[in-house]
C-alpha cells in the first residue's frame, strides 16, 4: 500500500525526493501519511481535491482485497 501511494506521488510532484510515506498498520486498518514539499501540495491535492480523492479510492480498493480499511492523510 505504501509503495502504491509513493509511486503515484513521485510522478505528480516537481520535487520527488521530498516525498515521504509512512504506514501504520493495525489489525483491521492502515493509516498512510503522505508528506510532500509545500510547493507540491496543490499538485497532490488537485483541483477541488480530485487527485487526493483518486489516490484514496485506489488505496481503498487495494485494501478491500485484504479485508482492511485504509486512511490516507496528506501532510506538509
């Protein structure tokens, strides 16, 4: 899951070296924290949050196969 979010984020931003993804896994849920450079926040979130919503949708579909819930948080 972490690799998927990192892969997508690195292609969206201008500064791929600044992308950091951490994953906290519980019994039934996964929390993924995505950190990007402040200049790249808009690129990851997108107009009206459409890109962020797409990232969340992809991760939820992947997590559903494993029977888990996933939460993607985009942080500075």
